[in-house]
C-alpha cells in the first residue's frame, strides 16, 4: 500500500516537473527574436511542438529512471545484486 502511494507521488512529481519545463521552454523561446529563432532553425510556429517534445522527453527519461536497478547504476555490483 505504501509503495503504491510513493509511486503515485513520484508520478505526480515527474508530471509536474515536465509541465513546468514545458512552460519554461515556451517562455524562453517566445523571448527570442525572429532572427534568433531563424539562427537556430526554428520559427514561431515550432515553439509549441518543441515544448511538447521536451515535455515528453522528460516524462520518458523519468520513467526510464524509475525502471533502473542498482545493478544498472553501478556495474561493479554485477553478480552481487
């Protein structure tokens, strides 16, 4: 029961951080001028697409972190864990 609660809280935290990052991405890209956007190969219409991709990347990376084991984190422990 406690494990389910912790898992749900972690999922909520990950979702909240991804939403925050998406908003920050949109805000930062909107501050750029047309020329600056053009220099990095973007247009104003790409901003929300880029922010959504960033959101999904964060959720996916956090999901992958949750699935790692101690053995994945430290190869010296192979055979011991």
